[in-house]
């Protein structure tokens, strides 16, 4: 693809939808191993201590700070950021830049490549489409952190529609400079580039146009941005129709207040589902069963109970479960909503505080066998089409409906606003 400088003049006459920015990056002169300085975004970190121990300059100290009396955790993060900038651990980039981010990874013995870019995006509520309701506590935490630092340590993750792959063509062919190339703890290959070519950036701006942005992750950060009155924020964007989009399911873990055995559970749902019992012999039994529910032409789920450890039960939706008449049709047919609000909360009368969530199917099996969990419900992945449908109708999915994999690492670049 050829980039024509003429594009620059055309787009300089109007407020662009995306803009490059001078990011803050770890200095290559001070940090030789970037892999030791990155961490996942705050909301998927289960063991922050591991990242604190990994490197004294790990981004966890900004992303998920701890208090350091007399400083609270937010002011401690502010002091840390200031010290790192003063010491030259972190430096501002020299030029306004769009950052290109590639992640190559494996899921289910299949290789994927997801390619996206980080730029400042003009945020407008009519084109930033969400599918998840924000929680007050998490929102307050991110607002205090972002406003204390005047810095985004991790970014909103958005999807755009581009069936013709025009944007990816720009990202692959534009002149760019490699910044990082490393394999992380999840065995994901991360490649991070600078793109400063004006013609390429303006071609990218033209291509993105006024496309809707579907928020995959970072709903709380987006909401905070509105509250702070910011016009532009950094967003990682990737094509929803790329072969590199992988959404993993969150499975449900139930600890009953009043125990229900597997026969009681199945009797309660039998009128609304076809049930097949299969032996639970080994790990491959679980893998095969999960593949079946993912490929089913009907909403399908997998149940495993602590009082029947030798059996797995595949439930395929049959007659519709009665739901609120005012519920939108998109929610009534949403797989994760059928099981969460229909089966669990509706037919089985399971309360919210009896339900927890996990992505680790093998750990869930282990917890049930140990007696820590009474019932495990394994879900098929939510599809990107379902995410789009819910967002297009301004609806919200149940909690923990999507896990876009892999996450965007924190620490590759930061954005400080004025």
C-alpha cells in the first residue's frame, strides 16, 4: 500500500478521530528485560505479589499500587511515577507516535495472530458501544488512580469492523520501528512497534473514519474518561473480523447455601433441556465435552457435581425458559444469559452470592473433587457477533461473560494527559 502525503492536508482541516501521541516508555538504557517489567491489566491479576517481586520497576506499582504510609496507594503510585521519570527509568517518546502491537499465541493447539494499534481516540458516547455494566467500586478506584497520575497505565480495548482488512494492511505495510520483541509468562509472543510516518497515520485516520468502536475490555476506564471530561484517550483497537480474535468463557462455580444434589438439579432443568450423561474418565473427557458444547447448534452447557465425580452432563437448550417479558430478544437468546439468569438464577434459584467465576476449567474440576465447590457449570465461548449484537442494542451482558485473550499488557507504553 502506498501512502500519499496529500492525505495529510485533507485530515488536518478537521478534528481527527484518532491522533498519535508521545507515549511514556521504559528506557532501553535502564531496562534490559521488558518482560520483567510488564503485567496484566489490574482486573485480571490474582497474585499482585508475583509482579512486585519480579522487578522493582514492574508496572504493577503503577497499575495496582499499594499504600506506603503516610502515602495512600494512589499518591504512592504518583510518587513512583515521578521518581521513575526523574531517574530516567521512564522516558517520553521523541515523536508523536501510533504504536502497533502484535500478539502471537496458541489456544487449543491452534495458532493465532492478533494485530492492533494504540492511538488517541476521540471518545463519543454514540460511537463507543459497550456490553458490560460498570461497578461503582472499580470505577471509583480507576478514577482515583488515573486522576492522581494524570496517566493511563492500561488502556481500553476496542474492536472495529473492517471486513476488507484495510486497516491491517496499513499496519503491516507502513514504515515502523520495532521497540519490543519478547515472549511473556503466558508464552505469548509480543511485538511492539513505533509508527511515526505522517502519511501512514493519516491513511489510518481516514480508514478508521467514524466507525463504531465496540468495547471489549476497559469499560470502567472509559466511563472514568467521560467523568474526567477528556476528549481523547488511548485505546487499543483491533479488527473484530480478524482471525486473531479469541474470546474465552468464564465458567460458573456454585457453593450452595443449601446443598442440591445432581438429581435435584437435573430434575429442575429437564423440562427445558436435553440431557446427556457421559463418563468423566480423564482430562480428555472434559476437553471433548467442552468442544461439543462450543460446536453445538443449540445453546449447550456442561454440568459437573461433587456428588457425581464420575459423570459429566451435557445440557442442550430445548423449550425456552420463561424470562422477564420486558427482556430484549437479544438477551433471551444470548447463551451466557440463558444459563446465568435462566438456568442458575431462574430454574435453580441460585443467589448471586453463591456464584463465583473462573476461566480455568481444570482448576474448577479439581476444586469440585476436593469438595471446595458444589457444582461447576462450563460455558461455551461468547462470540464476537453476540458482543456486537448486545452493544448495538445498548444492552448489558451478565457479569463475566467475555474474556478476550490475550490481554493487552500493561507497561509497554503509558499515556499522560495535561
